[in-house]
C-alpha cells in the first residue's frame, strides 16, 4: 500500500533527536519492511506549547497551505491508500490529514494518540475537538500503552482501537555480547527540565541511600540544558563513583551498556521509554518506578524491578537487591535480552503492524469524517 506518514509533534526528518523522532522513523521502517511505500507527507509541526499560544493562527494557516499543496499533488499523482498519523495529542493535533481523507476517501490511521479531559482549555480545547473527530473516524487507532487505550476508550467509546506495543530495532544493542562489570550501573537520559530532571533528582536521592560497602559506579550518558543542575545533584556522592559521558551515538551507547550490570532510570512521566528496551536488548535488567507507561516495556520480576512511584527508599532497596544477588540479576538479564529480541523487535513489529493494516484497510471497519 501507499502510505502518507505524518507526525505533527516532530517530523521523522527533524534535526533534533528525541524518542518521538526515533519512534516515527521506526514506524516508517516497519511499514517499509512489510513492503509498503511510505513517504513523509508533511514536515509541518503543529506543536502548541501553551493553550493561549499566539502561534495558533499561524499554525492553522500553515496547515491549510499544506492541505492545498497535497490536494494538488494527489490530484496530479494519485492519492495514498492510508494517511498514517503518529502521536497526535492536545498540543500537536493533526490539522492536515482529516480534511484530505474526507475529500479523497483515504483510510485514516492514528498511532499513539492520547486524549485528556483536563486539557480542554484555550486553543487546546479546539485541538482536542479535532483529535476526537479523527479518532472516531479512523479506520483504526493503534494504542502503544493500556493507559492510552483506556483514555481513548473513555473519550471515544465507539472508536476502533487496537493494542500495538512499543518496539525498537535491537540490532545495535544485541551486537556486543554482554560483559557486565560487577556493581557497574548505567543511565541514559537527556538533561532537560521537567520529568527528565525530576528523574535525575530521584536517582541521585536513591543512590545516596545505598550502603557504603557496595562498590557501585554509575555511567551517565546524556547532555542538555540542565547538565549543570544534574551534575550538582550528585555532588554529595564520591566523585569517583560517577562517570559523565555526555551525548553519545547509539553504537557508543551499546558498548557502554554491554559493560554494565544494571540499568537505572526512575522514569517520571515516561510515555513508555525506548531507552528501557535498548538497555534490555543489551542484556541489562532495569530498575524503574511503576509509573506512567513504564510497565509497558519493563516486566516486573522478570526483566527488572518496578518500585512505587516517588519512593526513594524502595528504589534504593531494589538496586541493593540485584547488586547483592547476582544469580537473580543474571536471570533477569537473560529474560530482558530475550524479551526485546523476540517480542519487541523491529521485525516482530513489522509483522504485527502489517497484519493490523491489512486486516483493517478496505474492510467493514472503514469509517468516514463528517463534513
């Protein structure tokens, strides 16, 4: 099938790396692997930081220009079979696809859409109106987490929903054979304000509670505008215990992870966290908090340990538990690697996604946008 791909939050071609950009690229790769022709339909970013953001009218104008451009293109060169929208939500709705799908009778598919009644304020309320319309009219909505699924179900009870779990291309992380150094810990995360900084705060607090006799060290991979703030969080910890790597490419991260024994990241506000899957592919059990979408990618008691949200004592105890019991750690390490390789790989996702698209497009599940 011919698929027009659109990511209103961040285009797959955006120059700044992020989890959103990575997942957009992975989705395109998964559909291409299945034999479909996939092209980015538009680079337009509809992101609206605040509900009263004055950029709203400019974004709407730019969206209309993109609609006009694609109308001409589809009339001249033929329409796609599917408009595939990745991660529409109240800050970044799809202001392009619904109008085109309505006019050209093209199947609409969303993935990782989310809805929140609490965000029905200002321009965000209008964004969510458009979002609900597209969710209800979609041929199918792919839900990456149970939380998103239940949220969409509550807001749009008649929408067609299917679970489609997060995945990665694990090849780079499977390549180095695991060679864990005892007591060596690893963290990979950007250093920016908000949830990322909150997780660094929680991590530093838990590490400070570890017994002094544990000779642990921590590799931190990441950089960002809050680096100085993050480094200051660890000033009470013996400097020799923490190694700051800065930003690294995936091949370098894979090598660092292959030498570690545990992966630490509390995960405040994580939609799910692709870095958890990367760490598990490298053979690392994960210690995270049982919060947000983290349980969708870490299996508690099997591929890692999930502790109560905000409980630094429980988090420290979980780290100590696996550092003192290497047999348990090794069993989780093996489970983690197999979990990603067999259940959350690009190959597995390509097969699953192809089945969902093939079984829904052109069937009685097709829906239509209201005019």
